[in-house]
């Protein structure tokens, strides 16, 4: 319970109280931010988390939130190349992490060199 109250204390004067008052009564919000109403605290934090995630996704993928948007299942050749690089980098990481791959071989990795060359552009 004290941990939940700490969140309310840290988030003081951030607008969280006003946001929660759009869903809960003002007196309930006081108990939520102090951590006393545990079930409401958990539910309110989940609601805020969902709202923030939705806002972030709207910024990242604005077209996906337009009415009538149809998700394409086709992958372009550029995206396919990007996925191949990511898979190769994952395999490289796994090899280094498990110590199956030695350092000189890491420097010869094509995917790593591709990423490094893009970084210098």
C-alpha cells in the first residue's frame, strides 16, 4: 500500500489528479493517490497506462488510427531486408553471449557492418 502511495506522491502536480477526476470522484482520487483504495489504484494506473500507450502509438503509427484503415499483410523488399538484418544481429548477439562466436568473427559480420555504415551516413 505504501508503494502505491509513493506513486501518488511522485506524480503530484503533474495533472494526474485532474486526469483521474474525469473518471473518479474527487474524494476517491485523494484515496487513490494516497494508496488507500488499492483496487481503484490498480485500475486507475492501468487506465492511465492504456491511455498513454494509445497516445504514443497514435504518434508512431498515425495512419493505423484513421477510420477505414486496412492493415497490409504484404512486406516490402526494404522491410524484408531490414528484418533480415535484425535476425542476423540477433544471431550475432546470441553467438557472442553464449561464447560460441569469437571477437574477430564479429568484426566480419555483414549485418553489423551494414548497421555501422548507416550510422556514419
